[in-house]
């Protein structure tokens, strides 16, 4: 085995073992300093045995002849060739840094200059040229390009984007201070372990370790993994085709790698485990197994199919005949039932169907309806994004046909069977699992996650299909080749735009970034309350700002007489969104912001003062404000009316 490959597998194993042992030690003990040291000791011991297994494979020392036969002319020529790419790269990062904002926005593109896309497209096109010239270091340049593509959210939004990351960062901060958070869950712990180790050992702030975890890990791990996978199935291919395949895979939607939340990290481990398992060597199967376990330690929804797939692939290599077929059928059957059963148990056994919106395709809009709404570039981008559920399945079907006809490989066909099993899993979940414990607009998310995993299992087929296409394209006439490469560069740029939340005439993303006004409101309320107990009715972003400011420090015990919610505890801001306090907030917003509704929050918590916060991005903001002014005891607006705070005594 090549030395670089050993180092890569060793690094992945180190990350996985840290997540696995950290999760186990936290669940049964804590992740204070002794817990962190135990995690590192057990991980180090596991890495020792893993390295011994790798060392059994012959390799070439990286130090051998490192200074021999240096061609300084080639190095100088390579440096000159690479310089324009790095200049374009600097421009892209400059446009992102110049767009940094602490405003509450739904999309980063509301702040980023259009010049960013020009610079990104030119950088992509120039990288294609470098690959065609077979320049050195192109694999590293592709890693950098992946990192740029995954990094828009954490660069543009200074405070942070979304709601869930603040929940997880606050939880990790509390674990850092007191070792554990009660009650303990068996999920998310793998991510918490990695963030805490980065914080305690490398002194990274928790917020930054969390923000960067998925974008950096995805950028560093995906290109080498896909490269090794391609070398397994296209052994005599030129490096030009390998690298073009790696670059053009960015035309696939990659939003799951742009934000660190446990589900996204679990998706990453799932994809890596599938690709590495399919390379077929013994060390790779061990690495794939560790990745599957790490995925389970982060989020079982991805960890269950990951572990089942690795076990099914091991079965393909160990057994034969009827025994192999029976075991394979059992694993596929469990894959179809495992996720719905886990969700059914998590939903307390409720057996009503979760409502999902039907997918309707308006074919007229493809050819005519959208053309009047935006310019030609945004029209194309919207068609690319809106009809993913058409072209992605078609692409997957074509790739599957390619696999069945060209690649007689049991591992690859197994990915297709698992994809079909997850489609069955989606159908069963839709029919038999109820998500009433979630707020209404979040109930489709679990179904969407199963579909995402279905697509992840099809990525190996798409990778091979794309590579076969590029191999054939490389043999065509220069004009056809140039036209296709240019079009693929456009697709990569379009995918970058569509992989982030959008706000335009077609799409209005629901999630806002947490803004400076949200923190201003939280601090004003705290000062106005004067140390007396209070409860706040607000949206997710204001609640996230409160979490960031106060942590999990203030809870109210609900009275036993309150509408079946008695005997529990509620945070003094609406967290989680499926809780009773957030429902009261929605009633204030969508029905009427009156004293009777505010009184329900007081009855639930026993607080003597209720604050109602409304941001100016809410629908009917002006109407809500005017009605609340009539009912409230007093009110205050911040930043020239960007956010209103109403007090009910």
C-alpha cells in the first residue's frame, strides 16, 4: 500500500475513534478532562493496532529520494501556472469577507457581490485548464476548491446561520464546563466529542471548532476518497480524467457539507464509509467500519444504513452461494425497516401518517413560466435547483444502468439495493410514523433525510458514470470537448449558488441567520426585567441568541394543571420549537397578540412578566405590531423599528 494512502486511512481512523470512544465515555461517564484523556488513550490504543495492520502492507518511504532529480525548471513553470488560480481564489475569498454581516438574512447571496460568481467561475475554468495541462498539485487545488465551495455560510454570517448550530454549540459549552448535560442522549455525542477534543487539546473556541468541522473535514476527505475509489474501478485512466471527475462532482447538490449539524456530519461519514468500503482492501474495510460506527455515534439515522452496508459487504467477501444471498437479503430487509422502526419508537409509537406535501411538476413552467421572473442566469439556476427531483433520479437511473451493464461488481450492485431499501423505508415512514411532536413545518425533514441517504448510496454509481462520460469526452474533437468542459464549469458555479439558502422571485428560504438585533433584544429584555423572573415569546433566532448569551441556565417548572403539560420544565425562551411556549408564540403571531395569549405563557411558567418579540421579517409585521401596541403594557423598538419588544405585566 502507498504511504500516502496509509496516512490518509490512519487520519480517518483517528477521527472516527475519537468520535466513537468519546461518545461511549460521555454516555457512561463524562467528557471532563479525565474523560477527554480516557478518550485520547483508548483512541491512541486503537490507532496503534490500526497502524500495525497498515504496516503489514508494503510501502515506499516518503523520505526516499525526496531531493533526488529535482527539476527546478519544472517547479518554476508550475509556480507560474498556479499563480493565476491563487489570484482568482483570493478574489473569491475577498468578496466573501467583504460581505460579512451580522444582519438577520435568509440567504448569503443577499450580502455577497455578484462579482463573487464571476471570480468563482473563472477560478473553476482555470483549474480545468490546469488539470488538462496535467499540472502538479492539482489534487490539492481541488481540495482547496471544495473548501471554498463549502465555506460561504461560516464566512459571510459573522454570528452564525440557522438555529440548530446554536443549540449544539451551547450544549458543548455546558459539557465543557460541567462534564455532562442531563438527560444524556445516545445521539449527537460523536460530534460533541470531536468539537470538545479540538477545543481542549488545540485551544480552538467551541463555536469555531463547530462551524468549521463539516466544511473542513468534507473538503479534506472527499477528494482523496473519491480518487482512491476511482483508481479501483478505472485502473488505467489518466490523472487528467481522475481530477476532472473530482472537480465536476461539485455539480451535485452539496448543501449538506456547508453547515455543521450532527445530521450533516453523519451524512459525511456515511458517504465516506460507502466509498472506502467499495475499494475492497482489508484496511479499507476496517476504516469503513470505523466510519460507520462514527456515523452511528453522531446520528443513528445515517449510522444504521452505514453499519448495515459495511456488514453486507463483508458478507459478500466472506460467504458464497445460498448462504451469502440469504444474509444479503436479511441486511437489505433490515435496512428497509430499521429507520422507520427507530423513528416509530422515537415518536412514542404514534401510528398516524405524517402529512407531506405532494410533489407537483408544472411542465409549462420549464419552458415558459419562469422566463419572465428573473434574468437568464437566475432562470437557469432555478430550473437546475427546482427540478433536482427530476434530473437527479434520471441521472441515478442512468448511472445504475451503467453499473449493471459495465461493472460486474457485487459491492456496486449492493449500493443500488440499499438505495431501493431506503426508498421502501421512506414509504413506510410516510405511512406509519407520526411526527406530531415536531412543529408542523419541520415534519417533512425526517422524510427528506431518508431521501438524502437514498441519494448518497447512488453517488458511487454517479461517480463512475461521470468518469466514463469524461473518458469518452476526452476522445472527441477539441470543439466538442471545450464546449462540454465550459458547460460543466457553468454547472459547478450554478450548483454553488443553489447549494445555499436562496431568496429570489422563485425561492424564499425559511431559516434566518441570527442577527445583532436579536442579541440587542435579548440584552434589553434582561436589563428591563431587573432580575425578576420573566418569560419571552419569540422566534427561533431570538431564542438562539438567548441560548448563546445565557446558556441552559433558566427553566420554569410547569404546573400540573396546565393543559397536560404539567410536571415538566420549559426554558424561558421558546426552545424547542415543538414545545408549548413556541406554540403560544405562533398564536401571538398568526392569531392575535393579545393579553389572553400572553397570559397562557404566564400560566405555563408562573412568570410575572411576559415579553413578546417580533422581527420585521415576519409576514404582516406592521399589522402584528399595531395590534400588540393596543394590548401590551408597554413596548420598545430597536434599530429604527427592525425589532419590537412588547411587555405584558
